C-alpha cells in the first residue's frame, strides 16, 4: 500500500506555496534588470513593485528553508528517501520512460524510475536555487560560496537556471496530475493512490 | 492597530510605510489568491507579515555581518566603463553642489559638531578601493572610490560609536541610514574621488558614502549632513519597503 505520510502532505503544500511565491516574486525582481532579452509579464509576478517583490521573496525564502529543511531531514533520517526515491538505475529509467511514452504508465505502489529521477532532480534544483540565492544575498559575508558559483554575475545566471528547471518540473508535474487526478487526493488526504 | 504590531523605535515610520507598501503590493495580490486558493483579501495583514519578515531579516543580517570580513577587491582593469548612473530621477536632474560653499553638517551623538569643508576632508588621510557595487535591481558594476575612512572620521568628530545608527541627508532630498557596525567597517569610506578625479556630479559630488558591504541604495550621494542616533532614521527607499539592512 502506498499512502503519503502526513508530514509529506503538509510539507508538499507549504513548499508549493513557498515555491510559487518565490518564482513569481523572483520574476518581478528579474524584470528590474533583465539578464536576457525578455521580461516576464506583469500579471505573472508577485509584489507589485521591486520593493514588494523583494519583501515577498525574502519572506517566502524562510518558508522554503524551514519547511524544506524539515522535509529533507525527515526523509533522510527515517529512510523515506532511501525507500521511495532510490535506487535510480539508468536501465530502469530508460525502460520506464519508454513505457510512459507508450501509455503503459504504471502507477502502483512505488514511484517508477522516471518519477524518482524527476523528484530527486527537482530536490537538487531546489537546493541549487537556495545555495545560489544565498550567494547573491550575501556575496561579501559568504564570498567563498559566491566564488564557487563563479562570482556574483555568474551566480545570477545559475539562480535563473535553477528556477527554469523548477518551472519545467512544475509544468510536467501539473500535466501529469491532470492526467491522473487521483494523485491530487492522495497528496492532500493521504488516500492510497488508485491502482491500475 | 498597526502600532501594536510595529516594534521598537520605528513605530511611527512603520505606520506610514505599511500603508504605502499595502497600496503597492495590493496590485498583484489577486494573482496570488488565484494560484494558492487562499483568501488573502486582507492586504493589511499581508503587509504586516511582510514588514515583520523584513525586520526579522534585518536582525539575521546584523548577526551574519562580520565586522572584519572584507568585500572582494579587483584590479583596475576590471573597472566597469562607463560606470552606470542610477537614482530615483534621470541623470540630467542630478544636483550640482557648489564645492566652494558646501559644508558637511554634523549633529546628534557627536562631540564636535563644527561643519567640515571639502578642503578639510581632503587634508585627512585617504584610502582607495576597487570594489563591486551591487544594485538592488540585480545588476552590478565595479568602480574605484577614494576618500576618508569613515571610522577614523567618526572617531575624529567624537561620535558615540556605541550608538546604533548613522544617518545621512543629501542634496537631492535622498536620505538613508546604516548600522554602527557597518559604519565602522574598514572599507566604509566618505568617498571624494571616483577613479582618479573628484566625484563627478552624477556620482555624488562632493561626498558619497561608499559601503561595499551593502547594496547600492545604501551608498548615499551628495551628502549634506551626517548624524548619529539611537532611533532608526530609515531612508528614502527603506521607508517605502526596501529592506533596511540590505547587507551584502
């Protein structure tokens, strides 16, 4: 049987709120000085103006860090990650990826290898977004971290790339939820995922 | 009612600025409400949370601040050319201060309050730095500033260096303030020169505070007066919602 433990359900939704706030306010901060040849549309941003966006960004940052920290600590200590997200083998990923393309998507007890890779990769992107964000916030106090990202200007691009990866994950994640809507009940109420 | 949530010596300012941020952040509140499904119609409560978090971030940054940690320095070849102008008005509106009649006024918790002329400041020992200026907008640029180490200036005027804040008032109606720990940092200087010549009008003639451990907007230009105080003087941007400490 596969039920989402209550701590997973709570941290999942708090993380969703934090991430959406961080992404939308981050887009408005980006717009103040665009790195590339485009800006994000105002309707997709949060904060109203640069000062508001930064206030949102640095408030949501704490929610992400505290909530994400609890989730990562819990997942590592209880063996949840070891059981549910690992191992990830290249051969399995390739097999499950082909199955998914042929609509032979198995959604039973555990996560398939593609899902595991996807979730672990996204957690990694979250950690990268956090570390690069920290290096932009404190390029003097934490200048070793900023230097590790190749300096302030490169760290901006790393932070942007991590955000892009997370948004990409979100799009696929939401598309799959639309295909298998029972997952939305499972992550909210903890009911067993429907078997096929 | 906001007064209850506001703490310390800034309650009056907070009262004013909470309303300002409310008006501005309210614009995209609808977007968040739709996405999260939360009913965040009470913009006042949201603003209070944002201000509380900003004050919390002030405290965390003051704690993170290492008074001996130096901002990275760069070779002259790394200097950004042309160095950008930035203010809350266009470059052609930058004030033109007359250096011959200008005097730096001092007030607050300072023993010697006689005003300083430009020549007197130039007669003091000078220090030069090539550091990265980071704007709250995200961009950065490397520049070279020279002038009087602010710590030695504060000691010379008999400032109470146990006080909490140093405030600045500028010729362009701009104002700002920094914490005493940052004011005493070895790289905080009263800059008189940019590269090898006196500050041009656009970069803050006659005096600009150069603080490489803070964001650009905490580096006031066209300084007319300096004061030492225990009540937070806020700032032009800070009172509208920019994080007050804004340390790098």
